């Protein structure tokens, strides 16, 4: 069960506060609002106006709603499949609709990580068995190389600062460290080839250059880091160049409704926006935290959780580790995550458990215009405490260069929803969805587009983890209860 829903069954939190959170989870998240906090990643934006202003197209084969990593990945796969497959008779004309500006949502506000820890294997194996766990972990691990390969192919490795690093998952207490060590040993035993680069450091054996003298132990493995906005912008710019007649991006065009449109040749839909209506045969929802605005059937299954990020100035004694490490700091309650940019900025996010009511107040929040005071306090002081004053030194200039929030989408069963939505969710067919990544879109979404495409064109998806696919059974089972009744509620989870 994802950490964001654990607090909903925490008896130390009042039932009334938890009920209020559930009410938010089941409410309409609306469309992204223009009022936002300013993300460090998006301070310099590319102009996607495509020159002379164009009117909204009247028709498209496929409408993609959302322009983050998910929407960009799906558009890339669909357009490339047409170009590389001479037997394809349909010529997808894709229109991407964005309520604000390109990549202004979760992807443009995240931590810049491409990360899969060793923890997931044990959790998956306990729930689904060894074979399913291996399939899930292999799928997730494949994203690191895929992301780096795409950056290399597009010639944007330097611009996006895409790089392979070693993640350091840091533990400060004996109890949490021993549990993590056991999970890593289990992973290495059952998946030795995939776990070859995983290792651990403990106590006095932790290298001094890591500047983690207060750590009890560290699990380390392969990971990646990049500038998320520049990556998505790079992908979309290339698609506009390579497919000028087949691909169009419409910014500041929120979708307000979707209606059936009868046709003798199959189902068609009227996608209503603030600027007009588009007729299409396929709609792909890549709106993550906002997906249930247009797909009310997903309320209680996919829901927004507000997260907080910062860009900070390192202390003058801290060595730049941008090309070597990224970090996860694990506490008794919650965790933080960190990358460092080549220019030195420390990109620190997290503090969820340090928020109001242990994070409960951030559940069901779909806006990104406010900061949490408690999380601000936590993030602003965490780095010096973690690395220690001796290795951190003094900060020259502004300690915090930027602080912002963003909306992650969590799912009730902890997995993204990928594929064609059941009629019970939308009341219609030919709607695809990719959402509910639980803050791990950078580590899961780039290959999900292959499965989404395969479903769109009736291809084989046997390689894809079935736990991530949309099905009638999953739709019926994976929903949170609407009412907090402690004994019943605990049993349902």
C-alpha cells in the first residue's frame, strides 16, 4: 500500500480529519489553475506557439490530454510507429491539449530522479509472488537506460544534464537500516543479474567523501538524474520538427467536457475545450492528478497528492557530487529525495510526513499555488543536519533559491493505470489512460507508452506487468471506501 494512503488508516489521527481527506480524494480535482508556485525547472521556457497562431483543429485521429513525460512519450511512440511501420494504414493525426503551458504540471515540478530502489522487490514478491515481482522490477529498471538513450538519440544529453549516477538510500536508525539491508539481500538473492550494481555501506565503512557521518547504513544502486522540463521540451520540439503535419500542441486549452459523437464508421468523441471542439476517435488521458475531472469513475482510484520541492545553495565545504550521486533520506516517518545539479544547486524534495497532520492535509489537493509552512521549515533546514556542519560549511547568498509545490497522482492500489478505460469509468470506449504513478513517473512512464500503443493498435502486451493494466476486475476492486469507519476501513485496506 502506498505511503500516501497509510495515514488514512492511522488511528492516531482523528477520524474526522481522515474523513475530510477522503472527501477531498473523492471530489472533482478540476483543471490546472493558472495561479501557481514558480518551479525552478521551468523558469526558462521554450516557445511552443509554433509561429503564427493557428486555430484549433476541427478533427484529429488521436487527442492526448496533458503534456508532461507521459503525454510526450505516448506522442513520440505513436508518431514513430507510423513513420517506421510501412504496413500501417492509419495516419495518426495527434493533437496534444495542455491546460496551461507545456510541462507545467507534475513533470515540470518533480525532483529530476530516475530511481528504482531495492525495496520494491520484496514488497511485490510478498503480494504477487516471485515471478510477478521480477517482471515488475525489470520493467521499472529498464527506464533508466531508456531515458538516457532517448536523450542521446535526440542530442539533448548535455542540455538536459541526463546522467547515470549512484543513488544512496540513507538510513539513520538501526531498526530501519536492518530492515532495508534484509530487503536488499533478498533482492540480490532472487535477481542477481539485475542487482549486480547494488551494494551497501555500513557504519565506519561508509566512504568519508559521501559526507554522511550520521548515517547508520546506505543501500546504493544505479539511478539517473536530469532536468525534467528540458527533457520533455526536447522530445516535443523534435516531434514538431519531424512531424509538422501530423502533430500539433495547443497550450492554454483546458478540456472542459467529452461527449459521444455518433458515426457510421465507429465511435467518435467531441472534445470540448475553452477554445472550441475537436472531433476524434481516440482520447488518451495523461493528466495524472487531474484525470478524474474528465473521468469521474476514477475518483477514489486515482487522486492528487501535493508534494513540495526546493532548489537550494550548498554549503561552501560540500563537494559537488552531481555526476556521482543522488540521494534518498529515510526517516522513522517519511523520506526526502535529493539530486545535485552540475552548477551546484541541491534539488531537495519531500517532507510529506512532516506536513500538517503527518501529511494528511496534502491528500486530495490538486492545486499547486500554496506552500506548506511545516514542509518549508523541514526542507530549509534538512541538508545541513544530514551532511553535518563540518562537511556542509556556510552558505553564501540565498540558502533557498526556490520553493514550489506540484501534484502527484497516487492510486488506491499503488500502481499506475495503463490502457483502455472500462465503460464503467467513462461511459464510453476508446479512451486510454496513463496515471497514478505515485510520484514515480520518471521511473515508469517512458516504457508505458509501448503498452498503451499496443492496446491502441491491438498489439501484444504480454511483456507488460499485468498489475499496471486497466481491467474491469481491477476497476471494481481498487477503490478506497468513501467513509471512515475504523474497523471496517482497516479490513478493507
